[in-house]
C-alpha cells in the first residue's frame, strides 16, 4: 500500500449515483450520474425511481471514475460506501455494489456515514481538518451542527432540525412559487434580483428560551406559503424575487447565527459548512461576514463537492485506511437512520483478507 491510500467511494443515499476516487487528500475522479430529471415531474425524490436509477448507473459510473482517475481497480487500497443515513433502497444498491467490488478485488470494505463524509470532503479542498472542527451541514434531509475531534471516530451532535430541514424548505417554497424542482438553485437565482428586507419572515427557534443549536423551518415555510396565498387571494401579483430573497435571508440568518454561536461557546476557531445548501451563494457570503467578525476561519468546499458525491465517501474511506480503522464485515447492511455518532460501521475484524485472497476482478 502506498503512503497515501487510494480509495474508491460510492454514494447512493438519495438521487445521485456518485463515485469518487482519492489518493490521500487528493481528488483524482468525481463521477456523478443524477436522476433529478426523473424526479422533477413528481416535485420530489421518489425512492423506487432513485433505486432503479442507481442500479442502471452504478457500473458505468464506476468505470468512468476509474478512467478519469487513470487507475486500475486492482490498484485500489479499499472501497468505501455510504451505509447511511439515507433512503433504504438506494443505500442497499450502493452497499451491494461496494461489497461485490471489494470481494472481487480482495480489498477492505468501509461502510461510512453520509454526514461525516460531508465534513471530510473539505480535506480535498483545504487540506486536513483541524481538530476539533465545528461543522454546519445543511441539505434536503439534514440541518445539523456537529463537533468533530476525529472524523473517523468522534463526531458529536450539537443541534439538529426538529422538523423540515433547510433544503426541504427551499424545495417546498419553490413549489409554492411554481419555480420547479429542485428548489435550492432556483430560489438562489431569483433571490439575487430581490430585496432580502422586503418581507419580514420569522426566524424559528431564536428566542432566549429556545434550544441554542436546534433548527426549525416548518414555521417559516408555513408563514411564507400563507403570505403568498394571501397575495393571490387578494388578486395581487406575488413579487417572486422579493419573496425568494426574504425567505432565503431568513434561512441563512438562522443557520449562520447558530453556527457562529456554537463555535464561540465551544471555543472552536474553525467552521466548516457542507451539504447541498452550502452551495447557496447568500449562505456563503453571510457566513464569511459573520465568521470574520467573530475571528473564526470559514471552510466551505466548492459547490460541486457540497452536493452528494462519491468524492466525499472516498475521502472518509481514505482517512479510515490512513488511520488504521477496522474494515467493515461482509454482513454490512444499509441503515437509513445511521446516527452521525457512528462515522463508520466496522466489523469485528477484516473478513476481506480471510475470505478473498485473490483478485477476482477482471
């Protein structure tokens, strides 16, 4: 094995079939096959459609990643895969594929956590993570504040959403505004031409007695929807750009305010932001402003690495190999509610080298 492990990562937690290859903290390939267009007509992700799309895209996407990286499957030092959380059927496709490749290649298998992977991907952009690192993860399914002193073994939840995640709220408001799916990018685009102070929308869980680090966007979503409905009922034109900007500002205000507070309270001078919503332009700007004012260094990967991708899974897998973490057993299963406190799912010992002595892959 080389000094820097060469690892292939597979991500299938939702509607993206992602395959990444990294050597240490260097990204060699990031191949993605998205089924978002197949879900758009339903206004959201359909689990059965996502699972079928993963089945069809898996082998071609792996082949594309290997070609892009310029490496052979035989050169790999390990296979990592998202074991959870996510859609159960979609996760099973990825886990099954990872087992098949790991067995055929005689390589160790690492089942890793989707959320921890979103944190670890920043190493591909900005180098090794500081320890500890505070991470704000915002996506369609998660809005979480996490404190990690070791991304392979110690991730502590500080706060999470108690209802709608930020990305889910973006999708729902975009639907109410008839802007299509997914909602995040289109809301961001319209908001750039609107006034973020035009409408005063509520900031959930920001009162003095509210949980300091938890999030709630359900009330905001309802308030925006009712505001739009009232305008339409009165026969007035809905100022889409102002609504988008004001809604977006309410979301990013709460996210950044709580993240900076958590850093201050814990004495952490680094904040990492990841997940699909981290690609939002206003979130990046406001986070930078508030971090600079508080003396906190902000780390945000480039937008392509914020959304679900195989590179993040490969990055965490490479870190597992580099730190000598135990490989997963062959009985590794998908866990749709895998807690973030489990960055990876190890086995009792490395079954790979007992069961598969030879390279069966050709």
